[in-house]
C-alpha cells in the first residue's frame, strides 16, 4: 500500500522538470510530523520506490518489471535495488554511496539494539556519524551534533538525492523487446525487396529449399567479404583523421 501511495504521489507531483527541485509537500509534511524513526523509514521507503520506478522504466514490459521488483524477486529489497540500478547504469557512484548510507541509517532505525533498545536515532553517536557521512556525499557542511540539526541534514541530503534520481529517470530510454532470428530475417527481406541483394537472396533461398545450399553459402561469404572491406575502409579513414 505504501509503494502504491508513493507512486501515485510521484505521478501527481512530478509532471515537469520544474517539479524536480525536491520532495512533494506530502512527503515533507510526513517527515516533519513523524518521530525520528518514522521520518527515517518514510524517506528510505520513498527513495526505494523511486529506484523501483526507474528500474521498471528500464524493463521491456510491466510484467517483467513486476517479476524482478516483487518482494522475493532479484530487486525486491532496498539493497538489491541499489546494486541492480548501479549495474544497469541508472546510478552514478556518488548516488550509490548516498543510497547505501541511507540504507544503513534505515537499518539502524528499524532494528533492535540489545544495548540501547530502539534508542538509536538522531540523538545517538552512530546515527549522527551515518548522517554526517551521507551529507558529505552531497558536499553539505556537517559541523553540527544537535539532534534537530542532524535531522535537517538528513532531510536535505535525501532531498538532493531525490532530485538526482528523478533526473536519472528522465534519461531512461525503454528498451525494445528482442526479436527472433526469423523476425530479423523477415525484416531484412522487406528492406531488400527490389534491390540487387534482395533478388540474389530470394534466388539463393529458393535454391536452398530445393536442396542446393551452395548459392546461399556463396552469397553469405560475399556479404561477409563486403562488410569486412567496408569496416577496413572506415578504420583507415579514422586513422587518417
């Protein structure tokens, strides 16, 4: 439900490049009204959803995206989404480091500490160190240890990262579904209809269907030779330049 809510909010609030200056108002309001733990978990979930949307945009179909983004799928968790996004070229190294820092902060807030219980938030040394590390990836001044100031540092760092991830999303070009060799061959035949090569190919295929493969083999060898010559010429011209 949270993922669906966030996705609808993103569609409603980010409709033009000018909208990429930061979080939607609803996210900001949630952050400011929540406890430290709630604020951390909300922002981490928000970033994870954006990563999921970017990965989905890079998939060949919605069904394929659902398969890998399913909870038990290869991109079902925050860490997996970060690693897959980076492997696919959807993240810069700096953005990856920022997301990993946020994931560690999220884990600190979400998990029980046997010594401190759940008291591991913006007023604790460990969380503050993680936030300072996150802020440093965004070139933000981290000279503060006030819990309220550290919380704002966290929010500002996430806000900058959100803008970058949305900008990455605008760059994504959906891939085309792969075609079979037969489909590629049929497409090639259509392009070659009426040409010298197309006529030769049609004659060679007719001979092959009658059991004579020699014309087809010779034609393929000739095409290969011409391609090699063209590549060699292109390489020589590049060397001269």
